[in-house]
C-alpha cells in the first residue's frame, strides 16, 4: 500500500457528498478528506462534522478552495457540468491530480483545453465514467476480450432512464435545461458512449440521431393540472409523475417507508416526512412536470458507424418502468445479452448451449452504480498513491473525450434533423 492520500472535495451535491465521500470511511488508512467546498453552508457544516475537516479548510465555493495554496494531494471536482473545466484547470496548475465528475463539459473547446493542460502539468485526470468499474461490465469486458463471441459486428443498447428518474433529474431537477447544463445525450449517456467504446475496443467514425421532448411540455398537461403537485391538482390521481407519489408514497423510495437515500437526499439534507413535504411544497421538485423550464429530450436514438465498418445502435428513453441498462452484443461466433437489471450475462455461442452468469454471485457490493462508485475512487487513489500505471479500465480524460465527441455529434445531428455527422469534423476542429 502506498502513502495515505489527502483529498480536497469541491462540490457537496449527491455525487460528492453521498457517492464518493463515504468511500473514504471504508478505507481510512488509504485516504482522508481534509478540505471541502460548497455554496450551501449547511452541507459544508454537515460534511465537516462527519469527516473531521478543520474549519479553516472549509470554503464557500470551489473557486475559493482552489485559490488557496495546495491543501491536499488530490481533488475531487463534483460541481455542475459547466463549472468543471473552469475549476479543473487552475486546480491542475496548483498541482492537484483530479477525479472529475462527468461530463467534462458540453463545450468541446473546453474538453480539448483540459487535455492540453493536464499534459502540460503532468497531472492525472480521471473522469467518473463509473460503469467501467462495475463487476457487471468488468466481467463482460473479460468475456469479450477472450474472444468468446468472436469479432463484434453490431451492438444494440438501451438506457432505460425510468419515468421517475426522468421527472426528478431531467424535468424538475438540475439537468432539465441544456442551456444551463448539458444536452441529455451527453449528461446522462456519455457513460454509455464511453462504455461501449471500451467494451468493444472500437472507434466511432460517424453518427446520426433523432429525438425530442415528446411528453414533458405544457400542451400535454392533463385537464385540471395545477402548477404544483400539492396545490389542489385535479389530475393528481392518474398522474404517475405526481411528486407526492414519487417522494412520499413510493413503495421503494418514498420517505414514508423510512427510506432516506437518493433521490430524497437531493430534496433535503435530512429527509423526513416533514422536510420532504416542505421541499415539494416550495421547491423545484414539487412542480408539475408539464410546467417546468425543461428542454432536454425524453427520448433519443443514436446510430453509430465505427471505423472498421461495424455498427451500434443506442436508445435513451425516460419513459420506462425500470431504471436500468440492457445490451445485446452480436459477434462472428455468438452473442451476449447483458441485462444490468437482472445482473445477468447470457452467453450464446453459436452451436452451443447458452450459459448464464449471475453477477450478483460474483460480487458482494453492487450498490452505487452497480458497485462502480466505490471502485473508481479506490482505483484512482491506488493509482496516485502507489504510482501505478493506469489500467485499461481507467477513464483518463483523453479517453473520456471520445465519448463527448460522440454525444455532442449526436446532439448536433438531432438538431439538424438526423444529419450524419463525421466525428473527425469535431476532433479536428
């Protein structure tokens, strides 16, 4: 084991405070949070108390933290999409190695700039494409690399966002408006674009895409719909997107069940029936989904042509029952059906009896993006503290940029009515 690393945590939202910070308590001999920053003083106070951060190392913004002399070995930047690069570049120049929340930026010039500065400063930047680190996709990668189904010719994949997740994050929530954050296909699905490039070892040549905001707009509001769910809405009974049904009554994640995790922890620092009710009475998460300032798509399809002539098709849809990912990878010797909801890989080699691998029997901890949240932090810390060479799974900023080229080319195509976009026009811009 290398030396114990100190961490400066910039951004105390769900990813910083609830996904990555808790990993440090699992490995106290390897990592420690010593400085924090957020615009919400209540979160700063809470995290400082939980992780014993000294008052003089608590800051009211990432910019204030970064302006100090270097306070830690590494920095986790888990702020909003359009803040990442403006914070990352001065942090790199201060000497920090970075764990950077995805996406890097919706601006490709910023993406190119951070790659350039990281190289100039000889610093490592790992982007949080956490799916690469899950036992599920690690096992799938192993099987594909062994050549079990031969050369991969086509991939059919879907991200089922889930109707409640779409309403929470992309209609009412932080990523509802691409002018303020990122296009849906980048914010939500750069995970997927990165994942399938890595799994197949392929490079994308061109993309085309279609999609729209089909449901979540004012003209689709049912008769009697109020502007807020708790304001006497007459459409409430038959509305699955009703905030009370999602955040209070839901059988799995409603606060009445005693549950206090995501997404409730986004609404209130300490979720209780009283704090969640207050949040949906007065905050954005209680707005009618048909009366929000949202413009991101609720469905989108992307066709990808790879440089070797093979193809992929990808669908993102927010109007699904489950929140899950599913893929069918078809090769010259067989196919694999990867169902993350069931945690199974079904391997069908041509001429042989199908085999099913149950990933839940291979791994103990599948919480937090299927175990990816924990493993990315652990691998990043080990890479820095022990001076290890990055593994093939490490999502370096150089690798991550490729997923951004695809996602932003897809958005460009969608806005142009499905026009085919050659990725070299973005890479070489």
